[in-house]
């Protein structure tokens, strides 16, 4: 969808803001551009909509050289979201959102109807917020309106220049969550500029790590964190890159252990026998449909009755594909020694702290050797 071919931007004093950039962004892909201030990431973005013209090289949008396209027409095909939002203070939220469709000749009623749909999509009830003015909104709400406005003309490409940088950390995390949810639905091709490596890792399908006007590494978040291409990249992503990698490493079935399993209506004597045969101190309890109910300890199976009478509810569970970071957080939140993992309603197994550690090690080794995680064997740690 977006292709840079040997693109350089050099200013009159001879300084190169970007130097010989060549990379591609696939349709529907979200690429984060990350690096220190002044490294050229915003210049890169602005060359896509010709707010900055390259000194040399070519940029293609959906196979078309943008140098041959009228700049105004080009910009109306590209959504653009900036940190300062840039809403018109004298126009309502609904009219702000409808701006681009109206400029493209869409009838006012239709443009406003589309704006109302998008406000709802970004979590702002148009009946509540549509008639308000920008100064009547919080910073996070204004950012949502900015995203809605950028999507109003249904552009294939979305450029986002530190859009969540002006809000506090709590609101920023909520906006990131909302944007990831939105991107799952609309699947735009996105260039997202940020100086925050954690934001880049969390949002990007791939990350471009900038040096001074050049891209030092362009790869998936897991690879950038697990196998930095240079000492510069390793230093930029931080010594805690192993912890950051938890957020981009999903739980896979091969990471799970299979504990003893009993059913709600099993007699406790049978549950006790199962635990003794496995030399285990606890068992997972499933309901009659095979869904997760909770767990029971060996201590409680020494009594009379059924499992149902002594089973404890299990709150520490996650769907398969959740990140290792989510698993770790769930363990801490519930003070749990393991997390149950489900595929829909079906119980798959449990992830323990040792299993989490091994999953992270296998993921790192797999990226370094260009293998799938299931193909990698690491020395087991004590469980």
C-alpha cells in the first residue's frame, strides 16, 4: 500500500532529515515509527501526504507515484491525526467529524450521519457529544474526535503523529485499547509516529526503529525486542526488553501443562485417587459441559461428599492467544500460582510461572533462528 524507494529529504543547509529510506507497508498493516526527537520519523510521515516534499526518491501509494497526484486531492484520501488534534473550535463535534466528507461533496445530511456512526465507533455517543464544542471535551475525548474525523472519508491510509502523547498515562492506555479495537474492525493501513517504545510495541504489527535519519531495524515487535539488530537498537528498546516482550508474546497450547482434572459431580474419593495417582496437590474442576468451574485442593478431597461441595471458583483464567504479560498480570492480581487457559469454553490447560518463562525463552530462540515456537526446545527449568 505504501512504498518508499530510496527517499531522502535534505534541507538547504545540507542536513538530511531522512537519508535513503526504502521500506514497504502492506495493506491493513499498522507500522509504528519510533525513535528519539529529531530522528526523521515525522518527516517520513509528512512526505506521504506531501506536507513535506522529498529531495530525491519516490513514494508510492497503492502503486501510484504520489508526486504525480495533486497534493490537495491526495490529502483528502489520507486520514491524518496529530497530537494537538486540530479541531475547529467554532464547530460542533459532529460538524468537525463531517468536515472531510463535506469537502468531498457529500451532502450535509449524509456527511453528518456518517459522522454520527464514527463517533459511536470511537466510543462517543453522538446524542451526548455531537452538539458539544471542542472546549467542552476532555483531552481524551478530543483525541477520539480527531480519530473519527480522520476516518470520516473512509481513507485507505491513516497517518498518526503522536496522537495520544498529550494525555495522561491512564487516558493514554484507554485510547490505545480503543484504537486497537477500532483497527480490528476497520483494518486501515497506518503509519503511527511515537517516541515511546512501549506504545510502538503494543500497537505495531511491525516497528521501524529510527537512528539519525535512517531505519536501524524494521521488524515485528517480538523480533525487535528479542533480537535487536544493533547495539543502538538494543540500547533504545531498553535493558528491560525481555519484560516488554511479554506483551507481544501470545500464549500457545504448547506452553501449557495438563493438571489433574475432575468433574463437579465426582465423589471426593475419586478426586483423591486422581490426585494421588498424579502426585498432585490440586486439580482443575470442570462442569458437566466441560467448562472451567474452578479448582480443588488435596486437603479438601479427604472429606465426604462430592467435588461440587468443596470446589473453589477460579477467577485466574484467560483465552488462548492472550499475551504472556496478561497472564503474568492475572497471576499477580489474583495471587494465583497458575492461570487456566481456555479456547472459547473449552479448557486447554494451565500456564504456570515456569511455563511462562519457558514460553518467553522459546519465543526469543525461535525469532533468533527463524523458526516457529513449536519447533524450539529449551532446557526445562525446575517446576
